[in-house]
């Protein structure tokens, strides 16, 4: 509940506006019930004029209630959507601050996707909307109960006591939904993970003639989601039945007490209509309050899951600075090694060397010796290594830019894939595209830079994606660049052109891994580090 309240407090003005509208709607609803006394009494007194007057008043009040009821729903929808955006933003912020290892090792992309979609929807429905309902029904409990005092104090006291009984019901039945709600969120997360995995392996399933596996796997997970949701609905039904039965008995008790007061001439006959209507509102409100409290509590396992996202506040969003006055750091690698999982050998044997700032370095050696592993260690991607990596710099400005063999392409525009949302001049962007021989192709597209491309689509070939990533690197103008087979999908002529361009950048420190390299390009490097 505290987590839910936290987000409402962050949006105080919208929350206050919603509460004011709810108060008006509830007051109109209560007045409609109160005026039933006058309407019924006018019938008992056979007064046509009073009957018409009170009938018209009730009609006007009812119209007002409908208007403010719809306005309540409208403002509530807007507020809840804003709260969902805030919650999603907080989750994304925690994900952004995860270390590289935590991001990839603790959870899958499917898990993150499920949190930002399924879990947000669950909190939106069972948390934010349910809390709004609780606020509304609290008003529908308080205002009518206060109104009963004007009829007879015993009615208000009875309503209050019966309301307290309903209030404590969530503590008795709430635990019934906690575990089953957790099953729902876990099944949704598992479903997203499986679907992401199966759809990602579409090509493999085709090649092996296993198309049917896709349907069977997804159907199997769908069945698990169905069973979890069915179990939740079953338990929720029994919670509602228990609360509903007590609510009905409470309502009948108020009507019975009013009838006795009317028989004893303490109240008019018309009061039975009003108190009966008010009692229906009061106990229906309490029933809904208790049910919604139980539903809100069911979101706790979802919020608890987000707490596990232990964000590392020391992780900074480092930027690449094109400032020639800043000193480019040198790199010192001392006894760096990576033992394998058995502890009896190494993925990378101990190695030591120095890279002077501004030099171009080739990591050479036979396949499997650990060249890419070393590059990932230098990049900060692999952290569980032995030895020391020292950039010999007091500044974090020169975080190395690492380009893997298979660069990631976002499902967005070409421009975003080049700039990643940063602002660069058109001249800089076109210059980078020209260097990788992509400018003419993009210029020929109908929407040019605004053309949408997909992460896994066939709109760009593997070589073109590598060139797009290289252009992205050229645009950012990094001072330390790490290339891991970053031109492997290009033809030799174009690969040589791009590498010679990078080699010519004077202040650029560059460390390269290439498994196939010709003698001409090899001679361009200032230093060759042979791994064995």
C-alpha cells in the first residue's frame, strides 16, 4: 500500500482534483437517497404538488450524479496513466543503473519486458485503479453514515459497528490472494520469456523442420498463464462472496432498525426508503473497500520483485568528449587473466602490456587464445578477471567505446541508430556515412534518415549493419576505440578503407581484434600484441 500511496503523493494536484470531484459525486448520490424520504412522504400525504417537486429535484440530482460520475472516471483514467508512466520510469531508471554483468546475468530481456508491460498493467489495475476505488468508497461510507445521524443516532452507530466488522475482513481473507497473485506475475514473466525465446529462434525452427514447436511451446505457456489466472479468479470469487454476504446482512439490519423506529413514530415511513438506500451505499462501499484492499495487497509481490533491482548508484552515464585539450589516457594491463569455470585452465592466460595514448594496437594470436575475451575485459564488459586494468587517468571521460562483431540495431529510425538521441550536425552525420559507404543508399530511401529499421529485420544486411555501427562510432568521435571483428562482414576493399580512416585519426587510441588481416593493414598498426 505504501508504494501505491507514494506515487499518488508525487501527483498531489491531480489527486486532490480527483478527490474533490469524488466528494461532489458522493454528495449528490447521498442527497438523492435523502430526498427519497420527502418523495415517499409526499405520496403518503397524497400531495401531488410535493410529489412532482421532489421527483424533479431527484431527477436533477441524478443527472448531476451521472455527470460527476463520468468526470470522476475521466480524471481517474488520466491520473492512473500518469502514475503508470512514473512507475515505468522508476523501473527503467533502475535497469539503466544496473552493471553490465547484472543486466545480462540476473534477468533476461524477456523479464525486463514483462516488468514494463504485464507487471505495469497488473499494478495499474490492481494497484492504482483499486486505490482510487478505495478513496471513492471511503467517501461513500463516511458521507452517508454521517447523514444517518440526522435520522437517528442509533442508525449511525449500528452502521459504524457493522462497517468495522467488514473493515477487518481483509486481514482474515487477504492472505488467500497473496500467493496466487505471485503465481500470476511469475507465469506472465515466464510466458514473455518463452515467447521471446521461441520467436527469436524462428529461423532455427524452420531450418530443422520444427515449426510445430513454436505453437506447442507457446500453447503450453499460455495454459500455465490460464491456470494461474483461473486460480486467482477462484480465490478472488470466494473473498468477494464472504464480504458480500456480510454486507447484505448488514444492509438488512439497518432497514429493520429503521422500520422499528418508524413503527414507534420516531421516524416517518419515507425514512425507510432513504435509510435503506443509504445502507445499501454504505455496506456496498465497505464491501468494495475490503475487496479492493485485498486486491491492492496482491500487488506487493510485484513491487517486491522490483526491489531486487539493486541499482548501482556509482554507475555513471559516461559520455564521449571530443575535446583535444583533454589528455588521452594510456592503458596498463598487468597480469590480466580469466580462469575457466573448472578452475584448472584459462579462457585467457596471464598477459601484461602497455598501450601508449594515441597508438593503434592489434591483438593477435590463434583462434581460442582469448583475444576477444581480453578486449571485453578492457572494455569493462567482463569483470570477474584476475590482474589489473589501469587507464592511468583521473578522469572518467575516456570510457572506451567497444564495438562487437554483431552490433545491435534499434527498432527505430536510421538517424536514432546513428546518434542514439544525441544532437549532431548534418555535416558530421553525412561525413560518417560517406566514410562507410552508406550515404548514397540512405539518401535513396524515401524517408532517408527518418526511415524506420528493425532490430532483427532484413532491411539492412549484416555488412550494412556493421557499417551503420562504425558510422555511429565515427560520429561520436571517441578517443579510445575497441573493435572486435567490427569489419568481418565487409568486403576487403571497404574494410581497408574504413580501417585506414580510423588509423589516420591522430589522437585516437585503438585496440583491434581481427582474425583475418592482410599484411598491408597489419603494417599500419603501431603495436602488435601476440597472445598465446
